[in-house]
C-alpha cells in the first residue's frame, strides 16, 4: 500500500509541479532568453506577465526575488530530472530493483515538495510587492491554470 501511495504522490507531484511552475517556466520563457543556473540573465518577463505594468520601484524590488527563484527552481528541476532519469534507467533493467526505485521516488517527492513550496513562496513574495489591481492580474491566470489542469474546467469569473 505504501508503494502505491508513493507512486501516486510521484505522478501527482509531476502534474502539480508542472501546473505551479508552468506560469514561470514555459508560458513566459522565451528560447532566446535562457533562464538557468548557468545564466546571468533572469528577468521579470519569466515571472510577471507583460500586461502588468510595473513601476521602476516595483521592478527593483521584484528582480532580486526573481533571480533567487530562478536559480533555486532550476537547481531543483535538474535534481528532479536526474532522479527521474535514474528511475527510467532502472526500469530498463531486466529485473529492476524495486527498493531502489522506491527510494528514488521518495527523493523525487521531497524535491517536488521543496520546488512547489518555493514556487508558492515566490508567487506570494511577488504578489505582496504588487498593488491590489496588479495582484488580481498576477494571481488570476495562475489560479485559472491550476483549476483548468485539475480538470474542473472552472475559472475565476472576471469582475464586471
């Protein structure tokens, strides 16, 4: 039963991490604008949609949070991917070591949780640096994407 729960956590973790980080990685990430631990360039466009007009003061306050988040996110993502590749390699063996797979899944779950907590922390840090009307523009798409990916199809109603 424990192994089934860990496998379920692993699968759900992959989905949840994708949902939570999608807004910060895939949707706003531009190929000619790499964001990685090896890159010195991680700007606001990876985390704050262009439709939110930031003042110079807000940009200056948010930028350090963005840089720190990008580095942490990328480091954790690489670690998770390395563990997943290890699981994949074990699955290719004629007689996979289930205990080793179980241990890797536990490691992935811990890293996944750390990544999701970091993402939520970052979202809240940025939100707290925005004006109320900007907060709504920032949070609404994130919440809508989470809801959409959870197959409920619900989204926040636009204010009239």
